[in-house]
C-alpha cells in the first residue's frame, strides 16, 4: 500500500508540475508583452504608435487568430484536460487513502497495513489506461503536426524570406508581381488578412526561433539550414512575438511585430516600400555624412548605399519601432540611437560613431525624411 501511495504521489506531482509549467509559460509570455506595451519609455510602448483602430494582440496561445494557432490551441486544451483529469483522479485517490486508512489515535498496533501485491485487475487497469491515453495523445499530436508543418506553400500564399540576425529580423518579400522582384524591410512584418503567408526561415549567425503565438507555433531559425512555416492572420491587428531561442545577451530584445491589415491597405503599404528612397535636398548634409561614415557600409538606402549587415533604412520612418521593437521610433529616440546605440541596446553590433552635435542633428534630420 505504501508503494502504491508513493507512486500515486509521484505521478500526481509530475502531472501538476506539467500543468503549472504550461500555464505559467503562457502567462509569462503575455505578462512580458503586456509590460512592454504598457510601461512608459520601454520597448513596446512603441505599440502606442499604431493606429488606434488596430488592436494589439498579445502573445497568447489561448487566443488564436489563424489556423496553425487554432490547431495548437485545440491540442493544448486536450492535453491540459487529460492532465487535469488524471491529476484529479490521482490526488483524489491519495486523499482518500490518507483519510480512510490513516492510523487511528487509539491504534497501538505496530503492525504494517496489509500489503497487496500482484492484483491482476489493478495491474491491467494501470497498464491499459495509460496506454490508451498515450495512444490518443500521440495520434492527435501527429495529426496536428502534419496539418501545421506543410511541405509546400499553400495556394496563393505570400512568400517571405525571414532572416534572423543578432538581434533583429530581416524580411524579404519575394513575388514576381513586385516591381524589382523584392521588397526588404526590417523587424516589422506586414501581411494581408485572410491570405496564407509562407515563411522561409534562415539565419545569418546563430540559432533563433520564430514565434508569434497568436498566429502559429515556434519554428527554429538555423544557420546553414532552411526551415519553413506558415500562418494566415484572420483579423486585423498588431501581433506581438518574440525570438524563442536564446541567441545572445540581447535575446530578450529581439522582438517580433506582425501587422495584419486589409488587402487594399497592405497593397498601399507595399507600394510605399517599392518606391525609391526620398531625395530631399534640404538634408543633403546629413546624407553626405551618412555616406562618408560607416553607416553606408552596413545599412542600405536605395540609391545611396548598399550595406548588407544591418537593417535596410530606405523607408525607415514607415516603421513604428527601432532596434527590433526595443524603443519607439520618433525623432528623440532615433537621435539617441544614432548617438549611442549601446545605451538603448547593450551588446548590439552598431557602434557609436562619436558624431559632434551638428553632425548628429544632420544625420537624424536625413533619416527622418526616409518614409
């Protein structure tokens, strides 16, 4: 009897731990995103720059907004339901045994309770029931994985290459209908609603992980290896996500933002990204400084520079954030970022060029014209 109680306690504790870990992970992700959105002066305070009609959708697996996320959501509830049922049964048996078979105060006997071994009904029950549970969970999990992890792009999908960098995201839109065949943006992925988006995931350095919980599950982004995933945003909104694989000291600052809009609004945004960079003669001094210093070696501005190591800045001011969502994009934060990137994102690969105040103002003014 003692052996049975010990095993039941262990099983109950294990199931309770699995249940709590699942809930706490989701709660932590939501709390992290909420803190970023609501805390003034922090990373996701930038979401306040989104149009007021666009809802911000937190990274919550229990609030799905697309087919892959919904399949994961349904499987999660099935697993949690089975675990909760097992927990209730196991803990109920433990409490029943503790209460009914506890030693009475007036029981002076030193004999152990009668030990029962080799009960065929009990052995059969706790062999068959776990096998059935594992069988059901295995089948549903395999079915979900096969439904989510497609081997080819869905029909009519928007094709986007996602490249993970330390510590920012690069998005390359590939479509023959685009003028020039390619649109490159950084950190904020824009997509149309109700259209499949097929992502080709690559890494420029270390292992990252793409994760926007409201749209799809995690998928690793691995150097020298290509992974694929997909989603279909069913409603407009700003979807928040996070790199889900530790990739260095700014892993927590490698945030994801997916903006889902109506097809007409997406097409309008796309046209602005296809357009050449603004050439404003009033900020020629800043443009010259940008080309003269190391800025042009890392950053691309179409028609001005062809850097390959940092985010494309051709339409910088069309974005809501800078430094992969770490801070809102406005004149004040942009100037602070140019002056000393390490103060806003310690460990990032962007150096401070030690510009004097006049040069700093000129470069900031130039970048503010890139819309």
